[in-house]
C-alpha cells in the first residue's frame, strides 16, 4: 500500500435500527456506492418474569435470538418484573435467565404483530448447602466467599461472623469451593448433590503468613 493511501473503516448507525456490517475502503481513489441498509427495530416483544412462588424478579435477563441469524437482543427486567425488547420483523427464540434460578422453557414468537404477554416463570432454588469456614487455629472466618457451581450457573455467599454460610440452590449436582483474600484454601472443591439439603460442607483456610515453604534439594546426575 502506498504511503499516500488511507484505509478507513466506515459504518452507519441510527437510533432504533440494526447497525449494518462495517465496510473497509482505501483512498484514493474517491469511493462511491459505499451504501448501507438500516433495518428498523420497529417490533415489540414484552412480558413479565417471576419465580415459582409468584415473586416478580428484578434484573433477570431476557434475550430474543433471531431464527437463522446472528446475535440477540436483550433487556433486563425492572423491579416490577417487566421487560420490553425492540426488534426487527422476524421469528425469535425468547429466553429468560437469572443466576441461581432454574430455567423456564424457551418461547418462539414471530413479529409482527407485537408480542405482548411473553411471560416466564423461573424455578426457585428451594434447597440449601451449608457449612463453616475455619482457619488452622480452629477460629471461624467471616467474610470468606463460598461458590457453588452447577448446571444452574454459579451462586455465591459470604460467611457470617460465626463463620457459617448458606447457599440456596436448585436440585442437582454442585461443585462447592471457598476463597478469601490473604488465605490459602486447604480444603479442595467439594462435589455435592441435593436434595436432600446438605450441611457440614466445611472448609479450612490458612492465613498466607502461616504457610511454610519447604525446599527439597534435588540431585541431578550428569
């Protein structure tokens, strides 16, 4: 490329429209016909997200993935559990999720017309995993973070002043681990299944200053 040439990335953007793909042009020569087609997001998908106890969920993510297309449109529910997605004309798979809650069945919808009442009910985590965090001196540790990871995502809780923690989870298999800044976790991740509710899933965390390094000499033969 000549030093006098200039390579530019050109794109178009407009409110309430889908941004088309960017185009790369090199100048000179003068370029014409660098056109863009903007697709309006003139359709609406809306509804409400609640849990199986009837509580409205704030902060749940609702996404609409176009059939045969790339990307998705998403929104977060408000305090009243409501969401609204502005999308182009098309067919969509709509999904609602929230960390720690079980999934609701996906819904298919074609717009237009506007799709109102696309509601979801997420499963409440009705089971629990409990335990205590202690250090190498037997003292309880407050403020340590325990995380349970499974097919329903990841859920975390901090230990209280008594060193105890409780994590509400869905039924299934979970891998539980603990951590706190300035400590080394000597108890490895523990795998548990619920139901039934599980207690006694304890962890030993040792202050880094108490950890001693041992060097073992290794003789290397020539």
